[in-house]
C-alpha cells in the first residue's frame, strides 16, 4: 500500500511531492540591513536535499520595524527580490517548494536594532513576560502595515517563489490583534472577535488584490493561545472555538491552507514544547537585557538557582506531558470546520505518529523544525523504512535558545561524539563559503 506520508498534497494551486514540510525556523544568517547572505541559501538547501516536500522560510519581516532580531533577510523592498529568487531556484533543484513567511513582530522584538526604537502593536501595554514596550497603532499605521504585507507578497511572486504564509501565530503582530488577551482596542480593530480579525483579513484582501487568486497563500495561527502559561494573572486568550471561526473567515477570503500552532508569545512552554535549558538561556539572555522593562529582572531571577528552578518548573508544568503531536486535537477541530488543507506543527519525528495523524484525518501535512535541525535527512530515513532517526531530537530547545547570539543548529552535545563534532555541524551552514581566495 502507498505510504500516506509520501502521497502528493494538492492545494488549490500548488502541489507538494509529500506531506512533510520544513516549518519556519529562524537564524541570524543574513546581513544587518536585511539583505540576504549565502549562508541562508546553504541553510535552506540542506533541508530541500533532505527530502521535504516544501520549506516555509524563516520569519521574513515585511518592514524593518517588524523584525525581531537583526540579521534576518527581509522582503521590504524590490532590491531583495533577486536574493529570494536565488533561494527559490536552489531549493527547486531538489523538487521542493519554497513558501515565504511574511512576518511582523509588533511589540515582540528580542533585539530591535538602531533604526526603529518604537515598536507598533494593537496595544500600548508591554508584554507581561519580558516587558517589551509598544505603541498602539493608529488606523493610518494599520493601513500602512497592511500595504507592506501586500507589497511583500508581490515581491515573493516576482521572485518565482511558490507562495507565502502569514505569520499569525506565536505572539507576533497578527496575533497581537487576534488575541483577546492582548488586544485592548476600543475602535473597529478591537473588542469582538470579528473586529480583532479585521487586520489579518485586510492583509489577505491586500494580497489577493495584488497577486490574484492563483498565488498560494496560507496562514499560521495559534489555535489555542495559553496566554497565561508563565504569568498566571494574565487572561488565557483565544480558544480553539475562536480559532475555528477565524479560519472559516480566512477560507472565505481566499486563504489556501491553515498552519496550526500554539501560544501567544515565543518561546512558549507549548511552542516549541520541550525543555527550557536554563544555563543556555541565562548565557544568551543578557543580549536582551536592554530590550524590555522586565528583562533585567528576569536575567537576575533566571541566574539564581532557586528562582531559576521555579521558572523552569513552571515552564515544564505549563508544557504538559505531550510533545510530539501536541497540536493535533486543534488541527483536527479546524480541519472539520474548513475545506482547505490543514498543516500541523508540534515536535513530529516519528513516522508512525505522522502516518496515523494523516490517515485518521487530523491534518493533511505536518511541519517540522527542531527535529529536522537534528536530522535534515529525516524524510529519507522514513522512505528507507525507519520509524524514527537513530539519533533523534531530544527536544532540549538549546537550538532555539542559542539563536539569539549564535548560528542556528543543534546544540545538544549528547547527540554528537565530541563537542568539536557538534561545532562542525553548526558551522556547516557556512560551507560552501560566499567566495574562495
């Protein structure tokens, strides 16, 4: 019998060779001004060579104000088109599709950079965990950002990429409008769920107006926000019932697929679910000390043995016991409510788990990030009949903690024979180099 994992997936205007997608995962590979770097091409090509059906790019800001860290390639101007065209060309060599994730961080900015000290959001409240500050956007500013998303989509289309994804999950700007726990507006963009969804629906209309109906457009959403996971006095935020309604509106406006995630901030105990490596976290968190009202306080608390342990224990408690397939119940609920394909993320790395999720109709595809960082050729392992990689991802989350300061890669020394072997693996993204002497 045909393996469901390797059956082609047909969206309305896009076809994938299998049901395995490299999820968006970000690294500081690029230049400060948002122009691309050859390391980014090496990075994306590695996963295309490993056998995934599609790659969703890293967080790609539509404007400099929307970046979460410097050294992320952007899509804020036409001069970025040639770089992304080359990324797409290289990925396509492996029969892999490339979807650009259009993003804006809003108030959630780890390191803002020098150009835009003021961050925009749906609210003027700082975020409760780090204290990232923001100014509530005016309606003119909202319109400006809507246009920036539309213009970035046109550039992605001009670059020959296979589609775009709106990053409406994990606490970034679109989430800040959608969330009942974050959005405290009293105008037409706040209050009811319909008003809170107005921002993202205007973005969808802007893209469809510019790019037409045949350019693939999908949306990543935090189906359940769990906004109170680490600050217990906070509101819980949107539930799966809210997400189902938003996804139905998105489908009606012409969105081609839904990508299901979790959490109203990032990182979140349930996204990416796993451990919180306190020692690594403290080592890189000092980079963020000047970024928010609470960051210095957090730094002191995290480096203290007692309070650091309490923070870690709350993280693990809020995470729960399930890691692989954590979001499948939400994905299944959304899939029942829409007719477009549903992609589910959440620690997938076992073929039998993925196959069951597909065969039982809980989702139409799965997306993976950390588990492919650990094993970029995981799809090929599945094709060879393995149920799990010989050295699987341990969900230690050291990769995502280290990315604030260091190149993205697997930082779990237990997965390597020596520390030197781990470092070689991390630095392999810089080979081949941009030029040789």
